[in-house]
């Protein structure tokens, strides 16, 4: 049927088309639609402006150098006699099917072999090889297969396997370890050339810099987390050379030995510890600085061990009271509480009561810094040690020795139980008696309300010197206190020994 332009059917069709166009426009949010034109859809959101840099490029380059480290150790099998304690074969046990859960459980529990067909129920024990004891992370530092990890990852291991980023598993051998810095070096012997990374200059690392941690948390394999440097120079009580970089990247169990990279793909630190009340990541992780790692790793690759310089002194921090008693401005330095017999320090003339303030012209801020400075030097190296003594600075030339491999054990000497005559030092709150060898004064009683008690002096301690002058009676102590008062000092420096260990305590003289 034909229709004219003005027919009601044609008008109705136009009205319906216009209504449809309005409906589409409303659906896509257009304010107006021109009759007879197609609807225009808005484009998807896209930002073409400059974006903050991500970590993908860095991760892509460094990931092949990061590996998982699996460690196994040989385990001695339990004796047969001990195993018999767990022998359970109730009535009908032998009649259970071989795949019965109870039968499988006890067979696996006892380490038995296949018992099918064994009419007498004899145990066919399997020889137990090395079993997994730990797993961590590591990274290659040379194309011929040297890699770095933590000492606590490989400690006690007999077999080491490196799992590459692509899944390849390669055997590795242990080159050397350094428990003092918790570092270890492994070597993979393979014909391929490994992707490796280099150490950064951590002296340029600043708090707030980005870091990317790559490792093997919980055995999951290559996992990447990012954060910032939270702090530097952290001392967490792990050892004498604590100088950790603190980062807030997510680091968990299994990340140990893995690298923390800067945005140039250089290793700024080696993840080694976390602070975690729960055992998981709480945003506080500690990494060994690359400067420490580079030196230690170089020694391990060369000699399989690390040789450190040895000064031979017992040291303690300088607090405000000690600084006051010595006339020292500030609390920087390391107070020598004892120079060990025949040590390089003693031979050079350094004595108890000296405050070491510099090594080869470099200021010493604390005992920890002194330990690091000396430990980073080679045995036999001559160094200039600057000390504060008798109100002035003096310099001694010392030829460093080699740090002994084992720590010396302090021993507690048995004292004669007879009670010698005692004297009272009321101004200090102490009761004393002469030492048996005539060197020093034995503390027999301490007033619990005294400054001496507050500073940790106990009965049994031996006072060997006051203001660097040896004492053998109360008169010596009183004279030293009087000299300090005349010099305008508010405290005297008391050298105390306990269990063959020496330390200094500053006691005020204003009361006496």
C-alpha cells in the first residue's frame, strides 16, 4: 500500500524514529540530537599525559639475575631401638588393604618401604638422603656463576640448588661464609653466561629513595615488591658490624639473601632481617648495605673467608656523665674499658680510660663505628688512632692484628670466702675492701638508694681506678674525688671490672 508524504502512517513513522533517537541520546548522555543524524558515543577514558615512572623496566632487566636458593642437609636416621617405641600393629592390622589410610600413615610415619607381599611384616627402610632445611633468595654477581645470599640461609647445608627465574634448577657449591655480616657466596658451574647485577654506591642512597625487592617469599619464586628507604645506619643487635638500611618494601620469610634494587637496577642492599611481632611483613625490613657486601663478597670469592683488622680493646659508649668526668666536649667516641694483653692497642700505648675519637683522621662517633672501621681494614695495616687522655688529644700509631676466629669466653674466678676488713665510701654509697692481689677495691655492699646502684654497680665488682688513677684503698678514691672537685668537674670516672670484663661508670662528686 502506498502512502502520501502527508499521510498519517508516514507521520507516525517519523515520530517513532525521533522518539528512538531521543531515547538513545538519553542513554549515552547527549544533551540534544539532530534529527536524521547517527548517535555519537563518548570515548573511553584515556590519559595521554606524563605518568609517574613504574618499576616494570627495572624488574624486567634484573629478574633473570635473581634466584631461589634451596638448601638440604644430611640427617642421621633414628636408631631402630627408638623406632620400636612407635611400633603399632593391633589385631587385624596386617589384614588392612595396602592403600588403607591407617596403614599408609604408619608406613610413612616410620619411614618404611613397600610392605606389599611381606608376610612377616619386616620393615624395608629407605636410605634417607639430605632433606630440605631452608630456602631463601640470592642473586648473581658475575656471568660465570658467582652468587650472593645470606649465611643463615645456607648454614648447616650440605647440598645447594639454585632455581633460575625461568625454572631451571642448577647445583651450586658453597664458596665461603661470613657469619659476622650474615653473608655467603655460592658458585654455579655451568657453560652458560648468567645475567648478573652490580652493587650500587650506597653512600648516595637517601632516606625516601625508591627500592625494589625481588626474592622468593614463602617459596613462591620470583616476587617483586617496592617501597622506600625508611632509615639508614640501623643497629638491631645482630652483630658487631650492624649498619643496616631499613626499607618498607614487603619482605617476608624466604626473601632472605635477595637484593633490594634502586631504579637503575643496582643492588643497594641485601635483605636479611625483618621486624615482625606476627612473623609476617609489617613494613620494617633491614638490608645489608652494598658497600659492606661488596667488600665481604670480594674476600669470600678470593680466599673463602674474611680477614679483619684487630685493635684489641674492650670499648663502651661515652655518655654525658662520662664526658663531664673527662672534660670532653660531646659524647662522640669510644671509651676504652680495657686494652687486652699483648694486643696491638696495648703495644702501641693505648690504655683503659682513653677515648678513641678518630681513626686515620676519620671521626669515630660510637663504639659500633669504631668496630666497623677497624673491621674493614686489613690485618697488618698501620693506622693512626687519636685518643682523648688527660684533657687533651694524643695520636698513636698502631699496626693492626688479625681478628681471632673465635670469641674469648669470660670466666668467673672463685674468690676466697674469707671476709677481709671493709671500709665505707658514704658519699658514693659503697662499702669496699682491698682486693686479694692488692690491685683495686672489691665492692662488698651497695646502698640501693645511691647513684652507684642506679648505674649498675653491684657487690662483687672490683674498682681498679678512679679518673685513670689506680686505687688500693678508700684514701685513693677520696683523693681522686677531691682532685675532680678542684678541677670543677661534677663526676669522677670509676673503672669497674666484673667477670674479667672492664667498664667505666661516672659517679657524681657533688655530695661528698
